[in-house]
């Protein structure tokens, strides 16, 4: 579909100078727009065959598929795959990656971000957003390693990689201040640049674009699956994000009560708070006393993957944490007048 002229990126890299073009798809509304803009540019430059798309799966922690009123709505991992295919990337060049640890008999098993938080003893903060490195950027970087080894031998020089992301200025001050194009890594094996082709797209333009998009947006953006009202969460991917707005977290607590209870268990055992201003337990109490948004749909989280997550997190909580929870908030703060 055509790209509005006002939102065409002003500063674009020369795509022909990169050996690997690596868009990172969250499965959210912004990554779909990013993929449309980016793949248009890749086709114009004649380098679309260099594209390999990546999705860093958060497993049970991300928004999964739901069935509502007899209709199935895909989760974000599936949406990331659909976004890649919708704009011309063959299925074999879309890669889903996740953090793993050694399992029994030489196998590998997923290790959840929440397990890492439980083992570490602290939740991520703005000054220490280790979740992004642990569960997303670091996992994709490791996935590049076999490609880098092969191409470096062929090219006899560092491999040039363009990491393409759907971050936008409207999302936060930090993203507003982030350069549209910057070098993020340079060593003897690889040179990695980061490009944000839709950084200046306003949120309203993203929603308008989705009205005729060739791929659906996540059900969690609506008040209930299929409503089409954009009255749900403002972001997707990680269901309970430490950096999300309070309204998003309150809605997520109603939609995923078992997951919320597991986060509260980590809080209670480790002593650190979910974010700097309040705890999951604060918000659960707020919902009980003052009400909470209608979730529209409730995820049962009763499958074997969630059971495995509970076991993994509780095993980590039985061990001493790697860090003391020095970032826990020291004083209470009212969420609203009714629960001061």
C-alpha cells in the first residue's frame, strides 16, 4: 500500500552497502508499518534478497493467540511472521529466536525473562533496562553469528549489518531523542548500524495505515478482540512491561491474572517493585478497591508452557539472588484518591 509522503523517512542509509539487512519485528502495530516502508526501500535499491527478518520471542510473557466468540486471533509471534511474509520476505528468511539454556540430554530449553528477573533479584529500570539486551537485542545478535562467520570468510572484511526497527518518537522521550540512523557496534567481525525508518510517524498515522493494511494488528490493542476501536493496550509484545503506562498494566492484569500473580510472587519474594513508582501488588489492590478496566477477554494461561514457566520461576526464587533489590521503592505512593 502507498506510504504517505509526509511520513517518508528523510535520512535513509544506502542499503546497497550492507551485507545483511535485518528488520526486527515485534509483531506490534509499528513493526508492520516499518516493514512496509523498509521493504519498499529495499526493493527500490534492488537488495531485497539480503533481507532476513527476526522476531525475539518472549514465549509465555508475550501476548499469545486467543479465541473470542468463535474467532481465533493470532499472537504476536505469529503476527511477526505474517508481517514479514506480507511484504515479500520468504518464510525461510524469517527467523524467530529466543533465549535458551542447556536442558536434559544435551537439549536446549527456553529461559524466560521473568526467570532471569527472579534469579537476578531486580526488575529492569530506565537506568538498567537489561530486559532488552537479555531477551531481545542480545538474542538477535547471537543469531547473526553464523552468518557473520560465513560472510567474513568470503569477504575478508567485517560484515556490514543494518538493524531496522519500528521505534517511534511518540512512544517515549528516550525514543524521541534516539537518532534515526546511528552506528551501534564496530569490531573486526561486524559493523552494525541501526535505522528507524518510521521514527517520525505519528500514532494517528500508524492507526490510519492499519485500516487498509495487508496484515492484521494485535487483538490486545482493542477493548476486546475484533472491536477495531484501539481502546485496549497502547503497546503489545511483553504483556506486563515494566516501562508500560499504568493503564496498560492495569488492563494486562485483568487479561492475564495468572501471569500477574506470578509477577507478584517475584515481587514478594525478592522485595523489589515491578517499577519505580508502584508494585504489581499495589495495582491488584487498586483493581480490587477502585475497579479496573474491563479486560474484554481473559487469557486462561492453563497450558503446559505456563506450567513450565511457573516451575522455572519458582526454582529461581529458591536460590539466593545475584543482586540485592536496592532499586525497590522506599515509600508508598497513592495510585488514586480511593486507595491512598
